[in-house]
């Protein structure tokens, strides 16, 4: 009962009813997304609007405690406000909210403890592990430009080495490794936010396996057959090319029958010197009638 009487002066100023202020202000911050919430003001049959203002360290120390209206929540219709775009530095921020309805305005309700974005809760990102043929591919959720992803992957076998890759692209498939047939590969990932210098925990490892398909055996068989064909075809091609070049550069000439030597060379050279002289004399005698005729 005493609480009701204590509340009456807050609701009556010069006999005029005013709105009660919002209460239970708190900030829920996960993965650098900051949401200010409060308990709503209840007025039957009326629409209540809320105004949110913030004050950073600079405004508090160097601008005479100036309060700046929130970018998205002046006014707001519901009992929450996304203040992510307002919190731009890793310093304490004061936050306050008041309710309005027509010409009526409530008093400001201030967050009990200043909010600093380095208190945000970092969670492992959602990842999708796929295989494209023999390629290990990862796709990560888009958490914003402030996030980097540390991807650890390894071949699932005793003594396997763990590899770490820094990924900055968001929402785009990234190639990690070329996998061996029949082997299993595991992947885990965590985030890093440079603005606050903190890491999230690693996600649960996810593993994929490349089945020992018959495709590599078929490729090996085709490669062997191709190699054997090369061993057979190349020498034959070289031999054929040699014969073609030989017939082109040094063709075989077929002599007519009149130029062919049918007798033995020993029989052709059978005349003595006397016979040669006799043959010469006979030749001259046969030429005399021709000269006489001339």
C-alpha cells in the first residue's frame, strides 16, 4: 500500500496525470549486435512511443553531458531499440529512455550501469561444410565487417597436422583443401573481433569423407591404356615418317630396258688392242663413200 501512495506524486503534477517512466532497462549484446530493452509503459487504449538517447565518453567528458538521440529509436513503438549503429567506440555508454503519448511525457529512465561493447557475447559462427568433387569447401555466416574467421582443418588420422586459415569473406564459399580419396577431413571455426581484441570459442568440429570411388581407378586405367597406345603409335609414326622423307628426298628411279646391262661386263670388254684398231679402220672405210659423195 505504501508503494501506491509513493507512486501518486509521480503520476500527478499540479493535478495533471503524466506517464510513468519505462523501467528494467538492460542491454543484450551478442556478436556485436546491441539491443536495448525495457519494460513497456501500459496505458489502456493509448499508443505509447519511446525516445532513446545515448551518451558516450566523449560527450560525457568534453561536451557538457550532451545526450544524442538514437539513430533508429527516436521514436520507437516497441519496448526495444537496436543501438548497434550508435555504439561506435569501445568506451562506456550511458543510455536512457522515456515514454510519450500525445503531449504527455514521462521522466527519463537511465540504464543502471554504463554499457561497453567489449562485454558482448561472442558465439561460434554457423558454418556449412561441403565437398565439391575432391575440394573441401566452407561457407560462413555473415556477422558483419568487424569479424574475421579463424578456420582450423585437418585430416582425421593419428598425428595429423592442424592447418589454420584466416577467412575474411562472408557468405561466400571458400576452398580449404584438396582431399584424398577415402580420407576424412574435419573443420572447426571461431571468430575474432579486432575492435575489442577478443575471440569466440571454437565451434564443434564437423567432418566429411571422400568415398573411395572407382573414378580414380578408371582414370588410372585410362592413363595406362593411353600410355601403351603412345608406346605403340609413336614408333610406328616415326618409322612411317622416315620412309616418307626417304622417298621424298631420294626417290627410286626406274631405268628403261634399253639402259639396263644384261651381259656381263667382262664380255663387253673382250677386244684386244688390235681388234680396237681394226674396228677403227673399218669405221674409217665406211666413211669414205660419204666423203666422195660430198
